[in-house]
């Protein structure tokens, strides 16, 4: 299978289906792992998919870290046990 053919069968990293949501990214990662484990790809295709998987994995980890930080902020309390209140940033996702 050529690189062009691989690109048609595997959505690129910046396609809507891989960046539309965290769940779609995980689904793409699952697909990549299945393809890599199939043993049907040549070395070049395997490397391309592996690189995409690493990028998606890092992006997913960054999103998880951001969500964890937001949760910690929401659950924050003072030393007296009072909730920490601050104005919400309307531009935050």
C-alpha cells in the first residue's frame, strides 16, 4: 500500500473526525492501534501511523490535564473550608 493509499484509508490528524472531540480522538487512536497490530502495513506506513498516534496521544493527555486542572479549581476550598469563588472566564472551553 502506498502513502497516498494509506492517507485515503486513514483520516489525517487534522481531519474533523479526529479533532472534533476527545472521544473521536480516542476512537482514531484505537483504529491506529488495530492497524499497527494487524501486521499488514509496511514499515513506512507503520511509522506514519505511529507518529500520528503519538501526536494524538499527547494532545489527548493535554486535554485530560486541562480538564483535571479545571476540576481542581472547581473543587478548591480555603483553609477554613470555604469554597474558592472566582469569576468564570466565558472564553474558556
